[in-house]
């Protein structure tokens, strides 16, 4: 599914829609160039899940943890990771994470759980596009339950 995001408020809408239909446990890989909106989408999703206070980009901390209903959300930014083995030192082996939001997941291949949903963000004119790709049964169910409320417009397939 590809969605047009003409402005920042559309990115927020997508984050809210994803939060509303998210499964109890999920791993999301966020793909896109610098400035494509990965952190903005993660922030909107976390806010929609009730996260209060600052929602920081984990560019320098590598991981930020947030309490959400049913567990913890982990927002990772692996841009600065040189080798997936570096993830061993972040303490990511617990079961408390019920939601993983991973920016630059290709840098952590082999050390991350398999994604349920891949979100490919790209700059398009003055806005962005988001291509959502289900990679597991949970991801398929997530997208099947996604309600765009008529505010977001899927782009025609093809």
C-alpha cells in the first residue's frame, strides 16, 4: 500500500492510524533517506500510543524506550552503527519491548527481530510518500485493519 503524505500533518495522521490498529507485539522497519520522515512517523505513532513528554530522536543514544500499554516501545536509530554486533551492547534482548520502531534496519541485519511491517518513506515534491509492506501475518492483519479515515489517500497501484 502506498500513501501520499502531502505535509507533516499527513505523517502524523499515518502515525495515528498505525497506532490505532497495531498488534500487541510488532516490529516496524523504517526505511528512507535522511530527512524522509522516519523519526517524524515514529514520533507520531508513539504520541498516538500515549507517550507523554519529549520523544527524542535516538540518533546519538541509538535507542529510546517508552512505556506503552502492554509493555514498552523501543525506538532505534542505527544510522551510526558500523556493525550489527554493536547491538549486543544495547541490552535489547528482553521481552519487555512490545513495539520496535527501527530506523536504518539494514545496519542491524541478523541482530534484529524480523519485521512485521516495513515502511518505506521518500520525499515527493513538497511532501512524502509512504509505502507500507506487510512482512508477516501480524503485518498483514495490521494493514488489513488500518483505517485511513478518508484523510489519507492511497496512491493507485502500478
